[in-house]
C-alpha cells in the first residue's frame, strides 16, 4: 500500500527525524508547467517547499514574459489602432496567434477586420472563427460543427446559434414579451445560420444589380461587366472594392458600399453563428433589450443585423470598439483611431 502524505504540517514541535519536505506530486503551489516537467514527474521525489515555490514562480514568470513578447510581436505587425491592439490581446487570451486569423500584410484581410471584426473580441463563451475569411464550404461546416450549434424556434422560424448566443437571445425574447413587445427574425431560416452558398447568393445579387446599373449609366462596358461577373469570388471582391474607391458603389441603390448590404463571401458573421437579422431593429426598446443581453449592431448601416458580443455596453470601448450613430441608431465598430 503506498504511503500517505500529509499536506499540512501538524501544529506543535516537529518530531525528531522529520523535515519540512513535501512530495512534489502533492504540492499545488507548483505551476502546471513544473508538474509536466521531468522533475515534477518523478514519483516520490521531495523538495523543500521554498525551492518548489521558487521554481514554480520562475516558470510562471518566464511563461508570462514569453506570452507578453509574442503578443507584442504580433501587435507590432498590425496597424497601431485601438481595435487591432484589442484584437491581438483577445486572441492571445484564447491561445490563438492573431496572424493565423488575419494576415497583417494583406489589405483585403485588414479591410475585412475593419468591417466585421467585432466578433473576434466577443466574450470567451463565444467560439471565434479560425480565419477572418473561410476558404470554402467544408471549412464553414467544420467550424459550425465544432462550435456546437444549438437551435430553437422563434415564431415559425428556426434560429441556429452558438449555445451562449442562443441563451442570450431567448432571454431577450422573454424580456421583450413581458414588456408587450415582439422580437422576430428577418429572413426566416437564413436570419441566423448561413452556409457559404447562402452568403455567395446575397453577394452576387448585389454585384449583378450594380453591374447592370453602371453599364446602363455608361460607366462600365458590357465586356468589362461580363469579365467582373465571371471572376472568382476573392478576385471579384477586390475588383468591386476597387470600383467603389472610384465612386461606383454596389450597395443599396448604388449609393453605399456593398459591404453595408452583403459580406464578402466567406466573411459573414452569420457563418460564425453569432449574428441575427431582426425585423424590429428600428424600435428603441427592442434595441435596448437586445443590448442588455449582449446583442449589438456592429456592421454600419446594416440595420437589421445584430451580433452577439456577450458584454455590457460600457465594456465595449475597452474592446477596441467605438459608437457610430446612423439614423438614430448606434453601431459599435472597430475603432480605427490610435
């Protein structure tokens, strides 16, 4: 039978022949890194408490310094804005390398963060995507499976979200009902979870409408419009954003950027199961209730679109987000200021 070890020294004088030594495997002052080390793995080995505590503290300080150095190195390659600093810090807390999520040397990916990056600073209860843009349908399916999607019914429409987001949304619906209000989904089954094909369909609809408009207006030739229509989605997105930089918009009524109406394929927050489209977005009390439960508008001028961040509103500025007012509604966007 293995010997039993006391975790505390008994009160009173020490017995003759005893020492102030405790087996390493029973000491909880050690860091996990120490317990995984060769020294921590020796069964029955004993060390003075002060030595064990000192080694554990040293390992903890060394790991903290390495983490801080990695975070600083990653942050230095991103733009020096309030949001990018918060983005790097949030991913580091999750144990994720920020550069594995977004390439800081890619203008397109940095633009995606500027438009849709709020989800990356959401509460730890949310699972964030591994990339700022999903490569294909298989990557979307794999993420949604790993995020453990949960479903419920709101009226006649099903809603599919990550577990914590769904709990918060149902709580908001219950509070609204008590206040004599209704929170309903805009778009039926596609109001919450979407596939890559769903987002591509929305994107193409705005692209086709914009191309027809600018051909009719004489700003684009038919051959150029045909070429743009047949480009792969990533190249097409870059070309469309280039035209918008020249004043040829593809959003609602060709007066706003397409990004206010449709996400670049692979970037929609709906793919991450953290977004909903709401019918009653214009009602101030509905917005207040949704915000109370962590739901905010985070894509400028996409009024029905709400994102679950899982944070109180007063904490959002500390997450690198800042409020922008549009048509008497508040959007919390990635802060571009230093």
